[in-house]
């Protein structure tokens, strides 16, 4: 029996603010899982802390709402122990690029086969609107007493240099496009990162839905009003590394595009490279049967509750008469 | 003047610059003694440094089981000047020093790694005795103490040896000086050369060529000493006795790791830290596991993480898939882990932290010993959540205890902090071979399958945190069909969703915290505390302690027993929840309660006050970073018995 979109939803009351961009991301995740017919029990959604941290409670799969900034190591631990799980990690930009930035970098180096989605609204919403790592220098959103003193981090470029092997950006009000991106991220062999632009209607009065729609943004050539976001794929951009030698060039063009902001903000796949071995592949290099019997599928005791591991060899080596 | 020989009982010390082969020489010595059927206890002391600073290894040998070191040195083996300056005066009357003839004119100022404080102490000592501030001065000082000196001209020997084997790469041969020194000591002790050869072969078994070279160097040095000195003049002697295949020579940084393999731990994460890293590295180098019954190979995945926060959170992520997961760390790393332990507590996730204590606070003495983290481990993390804190007393215990702590973690679905320390990790001893089948694996309420009985509720029929009479609800692995649940660091419902409902909060707190009552009830007495010996009704003296002081205390009270003084010893193992009624019972008839701990405050004493409302009469504490010797404990107890001791005795021995 095919799983319906409704099967991926829980009845938990959603207390996000009306108009919150998070709703679009939640819908896109549920739609992607439903279209891929991922069995409910096979998927686990991990989250950090903040408004986005509540996401797993609204999705009817396993849901692990972790600590502030620590979603990636929690999620990697589960995926490494049971590579059959479909693991999605979600969190805010403060969670992933502020308090959790160290894990962001190190996760890139590992390339565990899973997906990480950042709900990027440039503010700490749940603590009432402080500046988050993606807020631009000098910006003063509604609840800041003074303009932001820090420069913003570029999540796409950071993911690229950290070693993420799939890097894309979506927009929470373009749910259909975002859903496709999520599906591609899940299908990707390796660690996929999605930067999702997500207006916070309560605390970010600069990067609003209207701002993204470009109500004040005009094409200098024809004077026509135009949305700020555009899709990379519609401009002929191709971020996929088809041969290993292309990696450097593709990284360069991805960084160039990642610096676009203001009147033109790219969406879509910036970079994808499946030539880098996943962490799972690397474990197989050390433990040849890892994928057949990963940690979660080992019987550690027999029917008499005795350990199955045999220490004889290790102990023999230490015997006094040896 | 011939004295009677002391056979198979001595303390042997080798010192040298870090990186110069002190450890391998000590390992060969230890292995040779165990192959000769003798018992050993060895401990390693070193600086937080890669190369150049002074390190030394103490090995005590006996024909009976021993569990600690003593203060005296009977044979000091050196091939540098610093070892002589630092330890030369500690050698007993009738003991010996093996030294390099070429170093006698070295002045103490010429040794850059002797720090100002040590320099001052040694200088004062030599000046007071009217000795020159040179190696010769120190040797003269030792000679006055009745120490016998054995000069070995290593360089000359190396040159001759190089001619003999026709290998002229002296720089390569120089690397055998450690083995030459060790072998010289074996000649003085009249030790069997065939056993020595076997031990060298064993230690260098991965490098047969190096083994061969070292054996040749060892023989050369052995024969030189034999021809030059009359070994009958030396009181100490090591003789081969009957060996037993039931005895193993075990290092304390591998015993708990071995326990993990047997316990079924299949995921370990770590961030490098002394002295905990060895645990993880042992697992990494033995990650393919032989399994019964069909000879299939299981494995343990070891991940080096970016920090300790990632280490603990990744381990918890692994534990959620039903894998026995652990991390190993020391104080600074443990400090970073505490928020996540609270998360494991509220979500009832079984995870084990092997906490190898070292001297704190902050970086403290990173390579030195202390038991300063007891109160911190018990109180770690904000808010109230159940955890078990368990302390092993020695290498042998640490193996079995490791299996037990995984059982506790899974039975009671909570984090367990397994307290170990630098003294255990950096010691080596002969003990009975581990019986890995002695302790069963108990996975508690882990469900492998869930049969759906209907379609009610958001999570079907399965409730991860179901309220029931038994506070322990069934656990499933992530990925189990029909078992969907949620976790959150927030207070949660039976399904695992966020709730701030006050009544639910009370019930959930009760559910979680009452698991400790159950653990207190179910954990067997021998895992809570062990009472050794009995006290004389007249004195009524009982010692309480925990962790690695065990061996030194047992050896000290054995010595007191020989002298007709009986002291009881209560070793507390389950530190939290505290086994109040059992310890209280063990302390019945105690008139004088002595707390022995390797920290400043006497943290177990505070726990006893808190839980038993009982005062400690005498505290014997030590916090100079060097583990307690049985001599120190013996002396302190004698002091207390004399009736003149202060209420708090601070031990200070150690270099």
C-alpha cells in the first residue's frame, strides 16, 4: 500500500508563528519523503534547537530533537551505526553555523551519506530575534538595539571548503523546487547540504517574503520588477562534477555564485561531487564486511547471554608463559 | 661481609629522556619477570612532552601477588644523567645503581630538563652532604647511603659491539642503549638470559630484525657486566620459578578496552586526551573481532571526533540504533560532555563514558594522577537526571566492571560514568587471566520487534516512555518497524513529544528518577562495595576508599596484619546511587574511620557525611600528582595508630 503524504504528518500542534518560512520546509521534507515512498520507520529526522528544532515532532518518522549546535554528531552517530537508516538533520543557521560551526566543518571532512538542511533566517527567532551568523554586517533587524557588528558567514562557500559533496540552496516559499532539491540531496551519495532561505516574519523585517519576491527590485536593463531569487539551472549553470578533474573549476564557480546576494540570489545545486568516497566507503576500507553487518546488526550475545566476541587471541598474547 | 640474598622481591626503576626507550626497556623487564613466573606491578611516570623530558618506570617484582609500588628503589637503571640526579638518593642501602661511566663529570646545570625547583632541592641535598654538583657527586652521595655502583661504559661497549657484529652505523646501534642498560641490570640480578631473550623477542615481535639486534646488544652488555662485576656481592636476585598459564601481564590502558570488546561495545568515539586515548586506540587496532559461533567477524567502529562534545553526542546517536556505545575521556573532555549527558538522561539513552581521571582543574597536571572528579561525575550536568557512577579499583576489576557498566546502562536506560584514572591506565601488572564468560550480557528491555495491535495514537501502540509500574519502558532501535518514537531535550510525553504540562512533568520525573531506586535494589552487593579483612575490636579502625588506591591499601594492611595490627578496608565501587545501607553495615563496630583518597578534599568522605551522616576521623589525602605507594599508606596508618597523627595527613612521595 502506497504511503500518502498524510502518513508523514503527526497530529502534534504546530506552534510556529503564522507565515513562518519553516512551514514550507516542513512540507517540502514530507513531500520528498512521500514521493520517494521512504518507509516511515526507515527515516530519522534529527534536529538542533530553536524553532527549526521542533520539525521532527511534526513528521511521522523517527524524530530526534537534540541539543543546540549538536545535531550533526548525533545524526552521524546513528547513520554510522546503522547505514540503512535514511538520516536527515535539520537546524537553524545559528545552530549550525554559530554554536555548531565546528561540527559543520568536521562533518564535511567525513562525508557521511546523509542530508543536512539549514533553516536560514539570519536571526535567533526563539530567543527573540538576536543576530545570527548569516545576518549581514551593519543590518539592524527589528529587535536589535544596534546594527549587527559581525560579518556574515557564507554557508555555501563554507560547506564547499569543508568538503560537503552536495551543496544546494532552496527557498522556503518555493516548496516544489525545494522538494526536488531535497530528493536530490537524499539520493546523493555522500553528505548533502541545503541552505534554505526562510523569512522569519516576526523578527527579520529585512529579508522578508516581499523582499525575496523583489517588490523593490528592478531589472536595470528593462526596469521591470523581478524576484531576487533565480534558479541556477535556468541559467545553464552546471555544478555537477562529472569527472574528478573538474572539481577545482566547479568549486571556483560555486564560490563565485555563492557570493551573489542582494538583487540576485541563486537557488539550486551549486556543487555536487560523487567522486569523493563516503565515510561508509572509508569504513569498508578498514572493516570489509561493515555494510553487511554494521554495528547495529551484530549479535553481541548468544542465547545464554554469553558474549559472542572471542578474546582468546588477545589474551593468549599476554599469558605469562608466552 | 656476605649478607643473605633477597630472592624475587625488589623494586627496579629505569629512567631516561622521553622517547629514548624507557618504556620498551621496562616492558621487556616486566615481560621477562612474568615469563620467569614472577608477579609484577609497574607504573609509568612522564611529563606532558614528546621528547626530552624525564620519564621513569617503576617495576616492583615479587613471587607473590602484588598490587602497588613502594617508595624504596633497590635497583636504579640509567643511561642518562638526569635519572641519577633525580633518583640516585632514593636507592636503598644494599641496592644498586647502573650508570654510564662517561657521564660522571656532567654537572647538574648541564641538564636543561631539570627544572629550577628540582635543581634547588638536589643542589641543597648535595651541598649539605659536601658533594660536588655532578653525577659523580650524586654517586658519592648514593655510595654513602650504602648503594653499590655499577658503571657501564655504554659508548665503549657500543663501539666494540659494532666491530663485533660488523655494523658500523653507530647512530642506529645507539638506540639499543636502553636494552643494554636493562640487560646490565639483569646481569646484576643473575637473571636467566634465555628468558630475557624470549622477552625481547616478544616485545619486538613485529620487527624481527630489531629484535635480533637488541638480543645481540643485550647479550653483549650482560656478558660485560658478568665478567666485570661479582654478582654475588649484590643482595637482590631474580630466579625463574614455575610459570602458570593462568597469569597474564596486563596493561591498565587496555583492560577496560578489552572489556568493551567482550561487552559487545561496537561503537566508540573519542577526542585525543591523555590518559584516555589509549583505550580508543586499542579498540581501533583491534577493531575486527573474532566471534562465535560461525567464526564470522564482527567489528567495532571507532571514530575520532572534532571535540568531546561530538564524541559524546555521536556515541548517543549510535546508542539510539541499539548499539552498545561508549566514549573515553579525561577531565577536560568530560567537562565538555556534561550537557549531552543530561540529554541522554532525559531521553533514557544507555551510553558509557570511561572517565580516565587525571590531575585537574583545567589542564592541571595532564600526565599525572588524581581522583578529583568524583563529585563532578556525580553532579555533572544541569538539572536532575538519573546516572550511575561506578569506580574500578584495579586493572583486573576494570575488565569485568566494563561489562557490568554496559549492563547497567542498558538495564536502567541511562548514562553510566565509569571512573578509571591515570594510575590504572599507566600501570601494568600480572593478574589472573580474564574469564570473559563470567559475566552475562543483559540488554534490559530492548525490543527487537514490535507487532502492531491497531492504529491508535500518533505512534501506533508503541510508547517509548510509557508510564507503568516499572519505571523502565521498552526501548527500540531507530529503524524498527512500528516502533516510531521521538526524543527531545525538552520534557516530553510518553511518545516523546514536547510538553510543559505540570502533571506530566511530575510523572516523567518520577519515572526517570525512580530508576535509581530500582538500581539500588537490584545491583548486587559485591558491585556496590567490598569489605576486606576485619579490624581489631580494640582499635576498631576501618579504611574507606574508592578506585585505584585499592592495591596500595591492600598491600599496606597486609603488612600491618603481619605485625599483628588488623585494619578493615571498605572499597566503595558504586559511587552513585550511593549504597548507604550496605556501607553503613560494613562500618558497624568502626571506632576510627579513615578516608584515603587521591584528592584534596576527601570527596568520598563528603559523600559518607552526606549519605550516612557520619564523620571521617582521619583523612589521608594526596594531590601531588603521583599515585599513593603502599609504604606511604602503611606509614600514615602507623602514625594514626600511634595516636599522635593530625586529622588530615597529606602524602607527598613521588618524583
